[in-house]
């Protein structure tokens, strides 16, 4: 029994040593613990890619939405008192009946006759001859409607349009001048014109449009309605 027992022990010891040698000589990538470590290391990298992509997409979406928010900025309102004060001094201002601004659209209305003016201003020293002098000489009505409406758009950039009604001699001359439309017609922005003797207002608008008979009549014919 002792001999057989010793042989069994020797055999087991031999198998153990051989197994140990096989494990030592086995390539590292065939060892189970190598794959466990690799899985632990690679998992956060693979999993984190999705989060990074999601973060980048969210950032892009925010950038794309910013211009939409900027467009929501409200248009600045026209100063009512400043508009009334300025408009009351345009050509023929003495005979203006009403000046107002509604939704950034200016409106100027003249008295329908000298009698209507005198009734509203009984203490005025102006005569009917004075009244006619404002509107009958040198294509005055054409010049008022063409020049003064555009002047108001230049002076008040917040205005989107100006309207004017001028009854005279049994006719009513009216204009509804949209800023966008007149800018397209002229080929430049009236709000960028500068006043003054040497300014672009005279150079680019008054001289070539208002004081040129052909161009003034063309402008008048396009924008003014006569009833």
C-alpha cells in the first residue's frame, strides 16, 4: 500500500508541474484574466462615445436656435411727440390738421380748405392768398408729397411707412409710402441719407428726384393717388 500511495502522489505532482508549465508558456492573449482587464478598460471608452456625440449635438442645436431668438427682438416704437414736432414744420405745416403715429406708421392730414382751417384757427392772421401760395406755386403739391414723406422716413428710421392726405382744389392727393418699397424704388436706403447742404439727402434725393421735373413726376405717378 505504501508503494502504490507514493506512486500516486508522484503522478499527481507530475501533472501539476506540467499544467503549471503549460500556463506559463501559453500566449498572453489566451489567458482569461487578460480579456477581463481589457473589457474593464475598453467599456468606458466605447460607452462614452455616445455621450460625447450627444453633447456635441446638443451644443449644435443651441447654436442653431440662437438666430431665431434674435429675430424676436421687438421693433423700437416711434417717439410720438418728436414725430409730431418735426412733421408740423414740413412744407405747408401751418395748414396741417392732424399728425399721428399708429403701429410705427406716420400720418399727416392737411385741412380740406382755407375755410376749414380758418374755422379751426379763428385768430390766425393768414389769408386765403397765403393759403393758395403754399399749394399753387411751382408744383408745390407734387413736391410736398414726394419730398416730405420721404424726409419723414429718413428722419425716423423706426417708421415702417408714412401716409399723407392733402385735399386741394376739389381733389384729394394721398400717398401711402412704405419704407421697403421706396428703398427698392430708389436703390438705396433713405434712412442712411444725411441732411444738410452738403449731405447725401440733397445730392442723392432732393436734386435728382424732387427738383428734376421728369423724375419727380415719375415718383409722384407711382406712389400718389389723386381722386
